[in-house]
C-alpha cells in the first residue's frame, strides 16, 4: 500500500526545555516562571516563596523571538 503524500511544510520539533519554562497568554504575551523553587528553601521567608510562584511577562523582543522559534506550537 502506497504512502499518502504530505501537503505543506515539515513539522518542527519543539524544544522541551523552552516549552516547560514559558507559556503564552490569551493575548499572545510570553510569560515565564521564576527559578530557584526546587530546593534549599527552608530558610527562605514565606513572602519570598510566594513571590516565586508568580508568572513574569518577557519584555525583551529577542528572547520572545527565540522562544517562538524554539516552541512553534506553544499555546
């Protein structure tokens, strides 16, 4: 049985580290999480730990461009 010919361009592999670190909001803004949340947080204050949970918008145009290139199917 013959294979079906594919129409259009190739599929691009997503960079998994990028897809785990960045999200795209409903308005199309790229946001990221803060680092330093995994371990050595025993002496960290509750306020500082709470601030680590928030998502920060990415402002640099070059980084946004790179993120969209590395994760083309980011939603």
